[in-house]
C-alpha cells in the first residue's frame, strides 16, 4: 500500500480537500517498463496531475469517504494500493463508492473493456460511453462515470475556456484554429473535455 497523509477533518459541515495532490515519482514505486513505456507513464502522470482529479497516494478508505457525499457517477483517480498496478479509479455508485484498478498492459491503460494510451483519454471515453453502456465488473456491478471530483471545485476562467474550445472543436480540430501560440500550448497541455 502506498502511504499518504489523512485528509484534514472538518470542524464544520464544510468538506476540506487538499489544495493539490502530491507529485508522483514513478521509478520508486512501479515495475520496470519496456521501451517507451516509462516515458508514457511519466507523461500520463503529468497529464493526470494537470487534471485536478488525480489524488496521488490516497488510501481507498479516504477516497470512498470523500465520494460518499457526492452524486452517483462522481469519480477520482488515485494510486493503486496494489503494487502491481499504477492507478485505481474510485467511483460513487448508487449503492456506495467502489474502486476499480486501471490496468497498464502493452503501453495501454485499461478500464474494463475500454483502453487508451492516456488515462485521461480513457476516463473521457468512459464518461461519454457509460451513461448509455455501463462497464460491467465480474461481480455484476455496472460502472457509470459522469464527472470527476477535483481538488479545486471551481475551475479558473482559463480552464473553462479551454474545456469549451476542446468540446466545440474536438482534439482533432484544434490544429485548424487560428489562435496565438501561447494559447495553443495551454490547450495542448490538457486537451480534454472532462
């Protein structure tokens, strides 16, 4: 199990979350990778950290406690408590929170039957697909992902604009937009709808 500090306990009904998750150091924790897998994992961690819904070494019990008050479909990404897996996704279901390991196999991240070369793309795909076709677990649980639980509840104006541009034009349409290089770099840093 990966260590991590406990979330502060609120003194009032207000929920307190850490401002930002701690940085991850892949070589100390993960197995050896082949070829370009190490670079893929490291860039995936950077992308996850930019997402705001990656919580690092958060214990399962704390993830489930954080999700308990959220609507069904809310999810977060954290380090897997099992050493042979990179990440887990904790999801609030109608029956309560559950956690599912994200597999990393042959340079792809897998969440049940969905896969991608990037964990954020994978979750974006799951958010688009699961309201219509839930992911099925071996124990019969059907997973539906709707929205991420971010450390910061209110997105900045820049983040909202970036999400709107990506939603309207898609990742594939970004190259055709006549925008300034600094804005293009900002959008390219996190070109996702979620």
